[in-house]
């Protein structure tokens, strides 16, 4: 379904962006996306790189951040550049997990392997890093999701410590709460995180198959979803986003979809992927490869290609009223517009 009308809301599929690529005009196991200034978006990748001289051709991971501009019309996306690389040196990444942008357009990337946060300017120049492995407050064991609050404070999911930590932009600890468990305010390997305009914290509680809404002091407010594959149910949620209307979007990773909930928790609809047209860059590759074009003409049903496959990240672009889904296994973003002032055609004239 390309256009969905549900509970007074209208979502219209726009287009997809990207393709599989080691570098340049595409993604390599993209897992998260963050919004920069204007049309700029930053896409976090952590796939394998092909290295012919090394056994198994898998010497290095394609850990990097891609910089793109993505306007509102299909085909107007452009590759700008990329930064960072695989390694444990300053400004390098091994197993990046989350990405966020502050009010000065500096970029913060968590690394699950190195247990640290790396900071870059908007063009990718390395600025600083902080954090370290451990269980004490301010230390990490698998930091993943990262998000800024309305006061420009920074919130990080400390996944294997089963908690959430709050920091200033330079790494000073502000808060630390959560523990292993399935009760209210407890977590089991949490992953994604976001904050709404009122400062409430939403955490994708990965192995508890739910999203929790909490105060910045860690007090439980509400829960979205429960385990399963039915309407409003979740299986290993990986990320969460909230739009200015308070609608909650949950990246339902193992069910290969994004679930939409109303602010009070009522399930509204699912996004399963509608990429009936190839992306601009994927289309260019196919059109210049006669054999690839021939193979595609032999396919009887492309529907499986349209759909999401283990999507990992989701974010809402409030300025452009659109949802960006990181369709990880398909190496692309799928984009849905949340349409304002939608007019239905007059029937029975």
C-alpha cells in the first residue's frame, strides 16, 4: 500500500535512496541515520569491506559515516563524502552502533566494540572521544543507541549493562539508571533511544520486545508493544522515533517492519516497505550492466524486493514531515511522507 490513511493521519510512500556499495553512492550494512543541516543526512555503516589480498577477503569492516543530501523529490539525492574508517585509533570505528547530531551540527558515534563515543564536526573532522569499558557509572559495555534531548543533553543506551546514561556533550555524566530485568524501568539488552519534545525518553527494549517511555530520571511512564508478530506486537525492536504530534514509530527488527503507535499507546498501522522503483543509484548500475538487466527481466514477481528486510534504524524528519527507515539488509533508506492537509477525492459525482 503506497498511501495509508489511518486514524486521521496520511502516510505516503515517497522513494528509496541508496544501494549496496563499499564506498561512495551507497551503504554497507547501514544501521542508523541522523539529520544534519538542510537536506544533509549522515548514514552510519558497519559492513565488511572486500580486501583481495587477505584470506577470505574480509580483513576490514566498512565502518564509516556517509554524508548525503536527500531532498524531497525522488532522484535529487547526492553523495557528498564520507569519513572515519575501520580501526581503534583516534577517530576510527570498529563496531559503530548509533549516531546523533547536536545543535552545533557536531556528530557523535557510539562504538559497541571500543566502548566509547567519537565526536566529529559536520564535515567529518575528528574532534574528540570519551568513555571506556566497564560497569561503573560513566563507563560502557556495548553502547548503542544515542540521542539528544531538547536541552542538548546526550542520552546513550549502555546495552550490555542494561541501562541508560545521560551526559553533557563533552562526556560529563548526568544520570544513570536501569538494570537487567523485565519489570517497569528494567531492560534486557536495550538498543535504540529517542526523546520527545517534552524530554521523555523512549527506549527500544530489545530482548523484552517492547518500547518503554520514561522520565529523564528513569521513572516508568508507558509501554508500547509486546512479544509476537501480530498487529502492535514486536520481535527484537531495534530503534524508536517520535514525531512532533507524539506518534511513536518502532523499528520492529525481527518482524521486518516499522510499527506506528498513537501517543497513548494504541497501535495504528505498520510500514512493511513499498520500494516498487529502484533507487537512483541502483537503477544506474542496472542500466549500465546488460547482464543484470537481463536477469531482472526474468523475475516474475518483484514484491519481495519492495519490502523491508531486518530494518535497524528509524528517524523522523520534523522539518520535512517524513519518516526515514534504515532498510539494512537492502542497503537503502525507505522514505514515507506524513502528509499535511491531505484531500480525498470527491466520489459519486
